[in-house]
C-alpha cells in the first residue's frame, strides 16, 4: 500500500497493490467522542473482487470499532 497525496482534511488515499486499485478513507467527526469512518475501494477489476473486498473492509472496520470501544 502506497500513500497518495491529498489536501482534504480527515482523508487518506492509498494505491493498493493487490489487486491494483485505490483506497480512500474518510473520517467524519460526530460530536466530541464519536466518528464515522468510510472506506471507498475503487478501480477494481470486477464485481466479484468488489464483493470480496467489501466483506473484508466490513470485517476490518468492525474490528476497529470493537477495539476503540474497548478502550
């Protein structure tokens, strides 16, 4: 994964190597102690790859949520 430049606040962009694609992560604050994290994975080769990665991101974001809520 290779970071890409961005000027947008609370946004990170990456070139993803396998499969070759791009990932954009946005964080939107929701009050003083909450936030919404959204991941966009674009430039994927086909729908099957997109569905597989959608499930993977859902799992990873669920893990992040559980970790942050355990603090």
